[in-house]
């Protein structure tokens, strides 16, 4: 990443007070909330959120909100369409001089992985095609968290969910949302995780200065849905990066750059074994076939990275 | 508590009762208060909805008692038995609450320093309730536990069964406190005293919040069972670690460069305890005086 112009060189440079209000209804140890609080600090309060049904919908329930600006709730499939309306309204108001251009807002879509990879995909594709000027934040807890962690198209292979409880867990494979976005040739796409806050801060800082469709996909360790001790949320996020499960990367100007290439990757099972959703891979017997398959897929990914 | 209600419900069902059991959640996520209801009768049950005048109220988390929003004492009358899972004595609770209800305590183990025993509180409550009802045999209670926890590993089921039976035995002298009484016919229904809101035009009735970060009014600190306490002797003042990782924005840079924890809102996830490079943050059980000392409050 271009290191020269960032205000965030190390953790010490991160904000010491926070914009996101306390008192939200999210679970203790929610990795999604962690990412949003880190992102919001850098996006700043001149942000309007357009949300689709999911856990984070509960952030703003009348009369309580942790935000310092507006929030629009849409149906699960249509947040990018809602963002189009808000963007257009702001543009028209500014053009007609009914509001000052200094009152302009960042229009930000906030949805889970279920909406982003599934039902919201066609609205998203349309918005990118229309070159909508917005940032999409997808907090990826790899399932339908709000309704009890049923599988979504972002659920990883072999994970147990409420709808895949068999001995081999979820039979499908995680959809590659990053590449789907990148194939639309938008302005910017990045993966982040709250456990790597400097990398996250730089990406938010960078994308904030751009125009057009921008996406931040935040891996969101979810103690409730992934079944782990809330205390471990950051450790799990760090392990996702170190083991190579969650590549930190960005797309801009037609190129994909990895922003943090793990040196010697510990075995993926270091990451898996902390999570109850993978317990069936270890108990009562180790499922070597599945463990090897998961490892092989991660290795194959990194073999393809120069 | 949802599982506890299901265990009690299933046990009553096995004993030949008609049963309803149902959980009630708010919109909040894990950690927020949850209620579960069980209604049982030898006759068909026509009543529906929440139980407005319970014979038995079980409070698994005593910190919820003083929280008005949790409303654990609502509907309490002289026919009610209140069973609190608590470190305090029934006399202390009687004095605190001054209620016509009969108060019993299911003693909380003082050795619960870790969270490990907390998951068994629910089954212990179910075991205690089964004995208070007095109509549930040991065998059917165990069968109900095995039925409801079938998805868990045998050793976890075993541990749950032990905890439930311990509580069942503890309540022996109060066996049969909870009695079935007269049927609730439609005629006896009292309309709850709610406030009827007039239908207003959308412009007036549509919710709009014209203030920033109003969520601070919600004291999520009440969710905590364990409290992170910073040992300032060992704190390196690298506030950027705990303050950034705290998902709830509940740690900020305070005076003299030390991090400051907002106990009104800290939900007790303990990420800070796990991530502090100097190991200067300790997890202390909420009821311990040490936890209160951190806030400068007399325990
Ligand atoms: C069209 C539609 N279908 C189903 C639902 C019910 N629903 C509410 S939240 C949710 C899960 C969304 O999953 P995701 O987008 O990953 O967000 P998360 O809950 O994980 O935060 C579902 C299915 C809905 N609100 N709208
Ligand atoms: S279910 Fe998971 S994503 Fe949803 S609020 Fe809880 S921890 Fe966060
Ligand atoms: Mg999700």
C-alpha cells in the first residue's frame, strides 16, 4: 500500500476517543461492531448510513442510536438502491443551493454478508454499474447472524450453522465477494478485520478520499454464531490473517494488492480449533480429510499470490 | 433460561400435564436479559401470552432485580414464590424488596471465578423449579434434561444433570410450594393498564432522532458478569490497544495518558483482558468488592 500519505503508521496513531456511541444492543465481543467502531472513527460524523436487515439494524432502534448522523433502514435486498436515493437527494439539494456543499455527507451502505452476497447482490451490481458514489461496508460474520446463524453464501466450507448441523458442516464454499466486486471495476474494494486496525484505518482513509463505488469487507468474528468465548474475538481475527484464511488486500485501478502477506503461515487449524462451529472437525475424532481440504484451499490461494 | 423453561416444560409434560413454554426476547443480542415462561395445568390451557401473575419467578441473574427495564418483579403478589440465584441470603432479599412474596435463594457458588459454571445455572434453576412444583419425579426431570440437551456432548449433559439434581435436592424442604389453583376463565381477565396512543399523521408520529449518540442512555454495563479492572501500577499507557479493540467504545484515553473504562457501558466481553500486552487488566467477578473498588463504590 502507498505508505507515504497515511496518517496511520502504527497503532498509536489511531483515535483515542470514539465517535460511535456506547450502549448498543450488539453481543458482548461482537467483531462486527468492533470493525464498525474503528471504521466510523475515520469516516467521521458526516456520514449517513443506509442499512439492510441484519444484526446491525438493531444499532439504531428508536429512540436510541450510536451514530451522530442519519440512518435509513431498507429491506434486506435494497440498501444500495436506498443509497442511490439518498445520494441523489443530496446532490439535488446542493445543486439547488438548498443546502451548502459543506453539508454534504458520505453515503454508506451497511449490511451483513447475507445481504451483500445474496439477496442484495443485484441492487449492488446495479449501483456499481451506475457508478454510484458510495461506500459499502459489509460486516462478514459468515452467516445470518440476526436470525440465529443460518448459512449464507459467505459461510465457509465445513462450518456448522443452524442449517448445516451434520458431521461435515456446511457443504458449500464461501462466495468470493471481493472478486465479484472487483470484476465490476469499481473504484475500490478492500478486505479488513477489526483485529488489524492499522491496515483497516489506512484503507478507510484511502477510500474516503475517492469517489464512486467503494467496498470494505470486514471479517467479523461473531462469538454467538461462531461459538467462541467473546474474549477471543481479536485473537481469532488475528489468526484469520496469520493463517491465511482472510487475505488482507485491496483493489484499485484494475490491480489487486495484498496489504499484509503472512510470512510463515501457522496451520489453519490454529484458527479453526478456537471456534465451536468447527468442533466436529476435532471431536470425537479428527476429520483429517476435511482439515486437509481446508488447508489445501488456503495454500492454493497463496500459491497464486506472487 | 430458554432451555431451563423447556426442561421444566418437558418434565411437566412427561408427568401428564398440559404445558406451554415460551421464551421472550427483546431485539437485543446475546447478553441482554431474556425471559422464559412455563404454564402447566392438568386441564387444557386456554390462556395465552405472557404470565401476568406468576406463582413462581426464578431470577438466574440477581443483578437484574434492580433494573426497572428488566421488570423481573412485575406481577409479583402474595401467591408468588421468588427464587433468586444469589450470593445473598433470603432475609437480605426480603429486606431489600419488601414484597408479599415468599423468597427463596438458590445459592450461587462463591468459587465461580471463571465463567465455566455459568452455563449450568439454567439447568440448576430448572431442577429447583421442578422440586418447588413438587409434581416432578427425579426420573422425569433427568429424562427431560437428556431430551432437551440431546445435541450436547455426554459429559456436558452429565454436568448439567448433576447441577440440576443438586438444586432439586436443595429445595427438598420446600417441595410442593407451587400449587395449581383455580382456572383462569375469560371473565376473570383484567385488562392491563396500558396507555392508548391516538393515531397521528406520519409527519408527527414517524420516529426521528434529533440528537447524536443517544444510545449512551442504555446502560449495557448491566449485562456484565465479570468486570475488567485495570491495574494502573502495571498499565503501560498503551491505550491504543484496549481502546481500539473494545467493540463498544467503552475504553477511552483518560487523565495522565491512562485508559479509562466506562463501566456504565462495558458489556464484559474481556477482549481488553486478553489483548493487554502488559497483562495489566484483570477479570473480576462482578459481586466481588474488588470489582466495586475499581469504580470507587462501596460494596
Ligand atoms: C427479504 C427478507 N428476508 C428475510 C429477512 C429476515 N432476516 C432478517 S436479518 C436476516 C439475516 C441477515 O444476514 P446478514 O445480512 O448476514 O446479517 P447478520 O444478521 O449476519 O448481521 C434475515 C434473513 C428479512 N428481513 N428480509
Ligand atoms: S450475532 Fe454475531 S454479528 Fe450479530 S451482534 Fe452478535 S456477535 Fe455481532
Ligand atoms: Mg451475517
